[in-house]
């Protein structure tokens, strides 16, 4: 991971130089390089170092989205998600709330118009928000966020399980954990799963708790 830092940093320098000369053409590329660098820093364990480039990418996409919302608001949402992830990694769960919520709001707008394209992004953003809310000890809010994600991805997972079943399972796992943290009983959890249009039998073992709560192999699906 450390070997990737220097080329990632150099890419920022080159694209920043190009963006100053031709902002309309290269500012989006500059923002992408900033996000990439932030992710590489995070992979080396430098979570705090990742904050500045991730925040700068959000600022650039904010400007671009004002001029061309249809083109750049999805990129803004992705950058907000990225920034929220990095804030969470530093332990700033409170600070991560606003960007995580904004990402969901933006993706939700696009998912209404183009569900096939944007519903998976919305679902993933809902999962990220659910994790942030859990870190803020708002289990009820987290359960609602995970549930919104389940509703967004459910039909896509049924149609394309290879592509989306992992995300659905991660969201259900988060939902179950949030419900349990809020004090819900097993029966209440299964009733709500059924209300989400999911067969509860698919997520229950032969023992006393829903299987999804113990299955975390798909947690990475919630990272964008």
C-alpha cells in the first residue's frame, strides 16, 4: 500500500496543474485523484492524513455539481460517502453523520429517476449511514437506514443475485444488529424482515437468533 502513495500523490500534482490551466476539463480528474490518494493513505493506516484530500475532493465536486448537477451530483455523493468513511475511521462518528446523510439524499433523488442505475448506490449509502448511526449509538435510526437500503436493493438482488445478494445480506445483517441493539426481540426482528418483503426463513438458523446478525463476511459491501 505504501508503494502506491507516491504515484497517487504525483497524480494529484499533475492533475491539479492541469485543472488550473483547464478547469472545465480537468477538475473532475483532480477530484478523483484526491479521493484515490485518500484511500491509499487510509490503507496504510493514516486515517487522519486521508481527511484533507477526501474533504478537498468533496469541495471540488460541490462546485462542479452546482454547474452541472446531472453529471456531477452522483460523483459528489460518492465523495461524501468516502469522506464519511474516513471520518468514521478517525473515530469522528458525529462528524460523519452529515456527509453520510447527504450521500443518501443525493442517491435517493437519482434512484427515483433511474432505479436500475442508482438504487444499488443508494442502498450502499444507506448501509454506510446505518453504520455511522450505530457508531453514534442511534440503533433505531440505524435500523431505519438499513431497512431503506434493503428496500432499495431487494428487487435488484432477486433479479441479479450474483451482483447484489452480498449487499442485501450485509444490509440485513446490519438491520438485525441494529434491531437487537435497540432491544427488539427475535420475533419483532423477523416480523420487520417479513415487512421488508424478505422471507424470514432465509435468515434464521435452528438456534435462537437470526443468522444474519452473525454473518459479517459481506460487511465490505457497504463501503463505496
